[in-house]
């Protein structure tokens, strides 16, 4: 249980942190901007494929065929002369150009349709071709009145659609708490030392554990407040969904904050100057931004890096938060990840208590 | 009765340009400071004054010898010593966003004491600055505030490290008055200074340090009698500071 002195000190630190309006503003501002941008970027429908059509046939069938393509939301159709459409293809205004031969009719078999593409420009050609093939087959069936042998009925087992923002939120929250926690302990300690404040505190009867617990409590409160503001913004303004249990989600936030506060204390004990703390801090923070599955899944990284990426503290935290938020995972079902968090919890706590020698840190 | 007893106190540091060799920052000094006196430690930069104070305050490890304050061994029971000393350090910055009142209350809490912050601020003549932030204080006000912080536990011994360095003459005289008042109330005060006039005016006894050793220790009068060079044949009346103060007045400029 915190003592009266620890609570008093924690309230003083809370006051100090809350009066630092600038850093509070920026730590809220960037995640909010970030989420908002992604919310708008991804809110649009899948872009239709621009397809140009050159109709050299005068049959009714060809007109009907073109109409079916126009009606298909997958395609944005432009009809025109081959010459002009070729030009647009080269310019990149068209993704592909389909040329219907003059022999095009419902009766003919094996009519060759010419497809003009600029392979250099269309990197996703492999993705588009099956779509086009599929469309041609279904149009053909319609013309010939053939019932398809197989019908694929798709059933979404997740029973919900997931946007990138839903994926992003837990990772972004994990990343934000890491930043706030490391800055809150590590950077602050170096700043206090530079000003001689730690030295002044050292000559009073304050115990190092009182000082550390007070900072941990105050910083924890700040992180919880800030993340709650960000999560509320994401849920209410951007319609981000958190499926799992909020208590579990916040438990992960608390554990993560504790781990990074401890690592921050290690940092503040090793690095003696503001420049050093920035440099060493970036060594801890930067790889984790890219390797910890904050912005994209760890599975999408090169095989070689994955084993390293998976054991980073932020990976465990962001994975746990994402499993809970996106998949509604229970604590039991993410036990291996929790074990990873527990291991880091112990490592960071032991390291911090070893490295934070009050007399040396204060001087 | 001596309140501070120092016996053979030693501090070694590695040489800056040759880490394997070490030099004595404080080289076996012995002191006996009486309860209720103002004791001054003088010496050029690097003589070991601050290191000596920091060892007594528990900030720096003692490499050899012993030091006791009010009978408590500094090395063995640092937390007991911290309870009965007040410290003003050379650097006197505080948490920027807290007011003087909040800072004093914080310092009180560090000693687990409820304090009368107004009374303390009144003592150092800063009552009207209670709501101000430390960054908005002048040099003299900062030093007086540092002393207020050092007084929250009503210490038996007050350590002042170069308390008047960088102050204008008015602020300096004002601080001297404060030190004399505290001493009259019975507080033992140990200070370091580069200001000879300060040592002569305030201190009942003076130790002069050089190269980590105490090379002279006595009352100011005796030191002058024993060591001062012959005065010039036709001494000037007063000094430039007297001129300065006569011209600009004694009023505080903060």
C-alpha cells in the first residue's frame, strides 16, 4: 500500500505533469491526427478498375455486353476509339483496354477479346485478371442461359467487417503508452538531475522507493487519462470498435505502462545527459515502432526478423491489446502473450531496481 | 560543545586525465564545530570546500575518516542526519511549475511535517511571492527561498554553499541579516564562501582550505593578526563597496 508521503508526492508529480500543457497537447494531438487521417483514407469504397472498351462490333450482343460491364460496380467503363484509349492507357488514365472484335456475337464460339495493358503500370494485374475473367464467365453464362454448377456462398465467421483503423487502434495505444511512460520516467529523471533537483531531494530524508512509487503512480494516472481520451475519441468520433473486455484491455495498458516506466528508470539511470537519454531512448523506441506490429501485423515482416520482433516488450503488449480489442480474446486465450508480458515485467522491474542507485542518480 | 566532529576526513577522486591515478580532493581534515556558531570554510576553487560539505550532508561517500553531527555518524546513519540538517546547494533550481508555497509544502512532506509555509516565507521576506514560480525570482530571492526550503525541518545545523555568490550588494547584506537572525535563534551554520568580507562579518571561526587540507583555522581577528600582510602606510578610508552602497543606498533592489 502506498504511504501517505508517497500519495502526497504522487499528487505533486501529477500536478507537475498536468501543468506541462505543451507535452499533454502534443501527446494527444498526434495520435488523434493519425487516427483521423486513417479514418478518412480508408473510409472510401474500393476504387473501381478503369477499363476502356473499344467496340468494333455492331451486334446487339456487343452493346448488351458493354452494358453489363457498365452496370458492374467493379469497373468504371470508358467507351471510345482504340487510338485514344491506347493513349489514355499509356498516360495511366486507364488500367486496361478491352477490344471487342467485329465478329463479336452470342453465337460465336471462342471469340478472341484483346486486352491491352501496361504491365509496368499495373502492379496488381495478377489481382485484376481473375476478376475480369470471372466477370466474363458470368456474362457468358447470362448470354447462354447456363446455370452455374457451383455457387460460392460466402459466410463471414468474424461476423463483422474490420477496418484498418480497428486494427490500428490497439497498436497505436500501445505505442503511445510506451512513449508516455519512457518519457515520463527516463526523460524526466534526467531533466530533474540536470537542474540539481534530485540532489536537493537526496539531502532530505526521502527514500528512493518513495520517489519512484510517486512517479509511477502519477505517470500511470496520466497515461490512463490520456489513453482514455484517445480511445473515447476513436470509439465515439471515428466509430472504432473494441470488441473485447474493457477491464482486460486496461489491465494490459497498466502492465505495459509499468514495464516501460521501469525501462525508463533504467534509461534515466544510465544516461546522464539530455542528449544521451534521447539517443539511448531512441534505440529503445525506434526499433519497436517498426518491429512490434504497431502499424502492420508482425506476420507481414520478413521471416528472419519475426522471431526477434515477437519477443520485444511492445510486441507482447500490442498483441495482447489487439487480440482483446479486435478479436474479443479472453485473458486465458492469450496466456502465452501474457507470459511474455510477465517476463518483461520481472526483467524491467529487476533492472530498474538494480540500476537506479539513488546516490548515483542524484549526483 | 561541539555539534560537528570531523576526524581525518578523506575523499579520493580519479585524476581527470589519468583514471588509474587518484588525487585527494579532501586530504585527512579534522574539524570541530561548536553548537551555535557560524563557521566559514574558505578556499580557492577546487580546494575541497564543497566536497567537504557534501560528505557531511551524505551526498558524497566518505573514503576515510569519520564525521558525526550531533553525535550521529554520517556514514552509518545518513537518514538520521538528514532529519536534523538543512542544506542549501549551489544549484538552486526547483520544479518549475510549482509555486513557492507548493514547493515549501512539498519539502515539508519530505520530512513528514506539516509546516507553516507563510511563516517560513515571512522569515525570508518572500511572503508576497507565495504564488510566484521559482523561475520568476531574482538571484537574491532565489537564495532566500533556498534557505526557506532548508528550514522546513527546523534543522540543528544549516549548510550554505556559497550563498551570496552572484548577488548584488543589497541582496547580499539582506542575506547576511537573515543568517545572523537564524544564528541568534540558536542555529549552527556552516558556510563556504569566496567573499572575504562575508567570512569576516558573519563567521565566528574560519577554516582556510587549499589542496584538500586545512591550512589555517581560527577567529577572523586572530587570523588577521597572525597572517595578514602589513597594512599600507596611508590606508584608504573604507572600500569601493562602501562607496557603492553610499551612492546606491541600502534599499533592496529585488
